[in-house]
């Protein structure tokens, strides 16, 4: 039965991953997520139900539109796979608990942020607000008002820390070093993984981003790199892994 539930969550997650890509793309452009329906961006061919099956449709169509044969963005397949895996992992980690709801809200919002920030350099306020309010409401029912208040303080601490880093970076580089979306994203991350781990996540995100930044510097390509995707990736790793600040300290000491 456990295997069946994992499969169900993977299928559900992969379907949501496709929808999250639509949200990230359309909301970033100021478009409706309802109308028009799913279609090919090249020829405007309206997709049939059998062209919308997560993962399978992309593979069977060879990654191309059935009508005009234009290549489909590989990011769709990647997001469907990643979201399916993350939903299954969340179920495996938390089971049928209120924490499962919070975890799905959290990873879902980060997936949307990764897409929107990479493709459009935008961290959507709508996604952050929905995720923060949703998680706070679930937390109130699962851990109570007092502990939820503590988590909100953690989020505020992460927000202020990121704001100070931005101010220092602006002075050091004499230009805007971080976007406002990155600072607001840190509130969400601090709310979920706690303040000390949120600070650790900033270092982890920097470590993940460094090779890409170095490559762009050497190749003399666009040196504007969105930091939100790396903050999101790091937060997912720390959250799913379940590391605590004590674990990090012990690792450093040993």
C-alpha cells in the first residue's frame, strides 16, 4: 500500500508540475492561467487531453508539438519529474499529516519561483503570499499559535538578515546586489526551516551558484544571475534532508 501511495503522489506531483510551469510563465507575463487553454506557443495548436499527460506525452511526442513539430521546452519535462519526485518524498517523510500539506505548499511555491526567476527574473509576490499564509494557517492547526508565532519570528529574522546582506552588497558592488524578491523569499524559507538554517541556506545557495557565476564570468556572458533559484534549491535540500543547525555545527567541528 505504501508503494501505491508513493506512485499516486508522484503522478499527482508530476501533473501539478506541469500546472506550476503554466502559473510561473503566465503570471510572470500578466496573463490568465485559465484562458486560453494549454496550447503550443509556436503554432497555437490547442492541446488535446492525450497531449497533456505528464511526462508520458512529452516522451511519446519526442519533445515536439504534434502539429508543427516545434521543440517543446525541456523545462516542462524537468519540472514534471522533479515535482513528482518531491511530492512522493514529502509523503514518504511526513505521511498523512498536516506537515504533509505544509511541505507540499512549500516545495510547490519554490518550484514556481525557480521557473519564474530563471525565465523572467521575477519572484512572484502572489506565490509568496499564498505560500506564507497557507503554511501559517496549517501551522496554527498543527503546532499551535505560540509555536507558529516563533516560526514567524524566524521568518522575520531571515528577512532582516537578507536585507542587511543586500545593503552591504549594494555598497560593496556599487549597484543592486540582490532583488527585493530574494529578501521576501527568505521570510518563507525562515518560516519553514527556521532562522539558523535559513542563514545556512544562504551559504549553501552561494556555494551552488558559484560554479555558474564563474562560468559566466569566464565566458563573458550575461553576468546577471537570479539568486532565487539557488535559495530555493538549497531550501528544498535542507528541508527534505531534515538537517538541523546542530547537525551543521557537528559537521563543521568534526
